[in-house]
């Protein structure tokens, strides 16, 4: 039998004694003997408001706690809110906080951007650019060390074979070095040194965030072998005719059958890697480092100027710096300084000035004395830059560069000559320059016509939504890096679409970005608070 007592004015239970004869739950009637298996009886707590006869008087000694049958004192009872949680259970069950990634993104591809502007730095993430440069330079220096180790036996043999009188002649030493580079191990060292830039550019771009590494290859985020095949179908025949015509017109080539099969094998196996590595370095990593700074327009000038000083210093130490290289470096630096302001965020104009800067650096790095030869090699770099912009990736440019190098080096190796002893595509006459310009223009036109559906714009990597929203907001405000009216209209339309998507989203954090970037909630301010009064 159970009972429920009345309540007092404050709603507290137990304000009166139970009815006469009522027995609380778990208690035994008077005179009843508990069974032997029953637990020891504990004294029932007196309800609040019991008569003074049953309450303990103030100052009286506290009765000793009842002991269990085995002699141990009964544990003191604690309120439920003070009792510890069971082992392994959370004290307060709640949703775990959102896990913050170890590396926040620094530059993820935003949708509808050209290849050169695919990686635009996010707010307060520009410091990751220094890490990317350190990684790329580390891979480049590591590749050069490996290449020097492979060339070392040939270099030592060439220098030791020189007479003592010829060692004092800088030109004789230079010729011996080029002869050593033209050997199979020397060519292997050169090719491996530049092939190291393929993983170097990819790993450097990976520092920008998850999913950014693949966008060095193309705007699709991966290397497209289908683009390689389609571009090779039209570029290889054009360059076979172009190099064959140039070799026929060059009178310095001695056409004697004396094949160097070791050199032929090295050229066929490693020259595609060398050409692709140079494309990843100049048209890939360097192009995106220059094109990403659409707001801080002084950064490209600093990058190209610094690289130009390094190139001139490196060639000067070898005794090969001349006026043509100096002019090429100065023009490349001027293009990097003026181009961002003239382009004003337009993709084609941006690709043009970046192609001029990187092409002239590429041409000056070859170290030719004649200005026509430097300009001819710079045209090759410029054509590769425009192919990269047109196709949205490095595939077609790598095919063109590979065809150019292989068709030059294999015939020379079959005649027993060093690949560096005669360079017909970089002749010292303007006729070679004109033939090269015609071949490069024809190759670009062929790729343009045969690959009309090649993806030229980015779609956007996962996690790029914050960057997309920031770019749309800048475009709606008319930011300095988006000056064309068409670009502003597109940005305003994206901002309106993003606003509608946020309003129709089912979740509270949909389209609000990652939880660690969510704005801190603020209490609404009343009129009295705005006027400086509390209440």
C-alpha cells in the first residue's frame, strides 16, 4: 500500500504526516519479521514538516549510520546531480564539437576560372605561397644534384682529357662541358634534373589545400590522357616537317651515319619527362603563381624580377651572360609589372602577359649569344603558354615541347653528334625564326580547331565555396581585380544566387561555410542599448 501526502503552499511534498495506519513503500508492518534473504532495513528519512517528537533536536548527537549485515557502513547518499557518471559515459551528453582540419585551405579552385587564375589565395592564407615556393625550389635543387651526380664521371673525363694549356682557355673548358653533357649519362642527368619538377609542382600545389594538387595539370583537376592523344595527332606531324626542313637548311650538320645508340635510348625514354617537367615548372607552377595574384598586382613584378636576377647571375657565373639575355629579362620583368594592370582580370589578356614573361625567362635560360636564337626559344615558350590557356591544361604544351626536343636530338644522335653541339631550331639567322614562328602558329591553330570542346574553365574543388562567396561579394562591390562590366555582372548574379540558396537551405549551416568559420552569435541590441542605457 502506498500513499501520497498533501503539498504545502510552495508545492513541496511531505508537508503533513501520512494517514493513520498507512505503511510507506518498502516498509514492514509492526511486529513483522523480515525474511532472511531480504537486505538490511534502513531507517526511513523523516519528511519535511514532521512533528518535533520525531525530529532530531538541535545539538543532539547524530545517530550512527546503520550498518549492513557484513559490518560495513552504508554509503552516504548524494543528490542525483552530484553523483558521478557511470564509467565510460559522458557526464553531460551533448553533440561533439566540429572537428577542425589540420590544414585549412589556402587556395582552392573557384568555379569558372581560367588555368592561370585557378589558384587564387584565400583571405589570410597568402603565407602558404612561401611554403609552395620552398617545396618547388627544394625539388628543383634536388633534381639538379641528382643530375650533377650522373654527369660527374663524364665531366671529370672531359676535363682530365684537356691539355694543361687548354685549361686556361674558358671557351675550351665550356666546349668540354657541353661535350660531357652530350654523352648518354650527361643527357640523362639533364633530363632527370628537370623531370623532378613534375612531382615538385604537384607537391607544391598540394600545400594550398586538399584537392589543389591536381589543378596544376589542368582545370579538370587531373592529367587528361585524351587531350595528350588528340593534340599529338596534329602537333607531331607539323613538327616532324618543321624540324626536318630546318635540319635540311642547316649547313653545319654533318650527315654521317654514326649512331650513338645509348644517347638515342636516353633521348627516347627520358626526354618526354624532361620536356613535361619544364612545362610543369614554367607553364604550370610559375604561371599559376603569377596569375593567382589578381589583387596584389605588384607580386608578379617581384617574382619575375627576382627570377631574372637569378638567371643572369647563374649564367654570369658560367661566363655566358650577354646583352640578348639581359634584354629578355628586362622585357619579361616589364611585362610582369605592366601586364596585371592592363589585363584587369581578363583571362586572355592575363594569359598573354604571363606567356610573354615566362617565355622570355625560358628563352634566356638557354644561354644563347644571338638575340634571334633567344627570341626563337621564347616563342616556343609563348606558344606553350597560349596552348595551356586554350586547352585548360599542360597536355598539349607538353606534347609540343616533347616533339620539338625529340625531333632535334634523335637525328643528331644518329649522326654521332652531341645534342648541344648543333641546335638548328635556335639558329643565328632570322630565317630560322620565321620558320619557327610559322610552325608554332600552325600548331596552335590545329589544336584550336581540333579540340573545340576542351575544358578551359575550372568547375571548383570541394571546399571552395567560401572562396566562391568571397569572390562573388568582391565582384558585387566592384573590386579592383574585377574591372570589366561583364565580370561584375556575373559576380553580382552569383551573389544573388548564393543568397537565394542560403535562404532556401534546409539546414541552419547550409551555405554558411565550415563550422569553424561560422560567425559568432551576437545578442540583438535594443534601442536603449544603442543609446547607451542599460535595462
